[in-house]
C-alpha cells in the first residue's frame, strides 16, 4: 500500500508546478523548501537575463524532463504600470523601462 501511494504521489506531483522558499543559493542553482527539500535546482531565465534569487524568496518550481527547475520568483508590487519593466538588485539598484520611452536608473530619468 505504501509503495503504491508513494508512486502515485510522485507521479501526480511531477505534473504540476509548485511554490517554495529559497533556502540556499549558488551561481546557477538554488535549494528550495516546498512540500519537500529540493536541492541544486537549475535557475531558468530568458536568454540574456541572469539572476540569483535571494534567500527566503518565494519561487516557482516547474517539472522538467529529468527533474525540476526554478523558473522564477513571485513578483512583489513595485508600482509598475502594465507594460513597464524593472530590473532590480537586493542592494537597491533599479533600472525601469517606462511606457513613455524614458529609462529611470536609480531614480534618475534618462530621456
């Protein structure tokens, strides 16, 4: 009975994304605590974007062909309007691409 339940639980879990909290980071991998401890998951991002989520950040875990991957973090309200993009760091640096074509770098407007 236990074996059957364990197999079913793992099969069902593999087919859906889930959220968890980052517990440890590396340059290209993270450890995440969710329903279970996920160790050394690859960080997945669009080409040209690199990031390492900070510890205690809520992330999304997506099943991949041969394991799981961290596909991003849950976005916090940054006061952006629809269509705007912000890059930011844990140290406070920001770069905002505004809808009117301006760029705001650390609070300074670049026309």
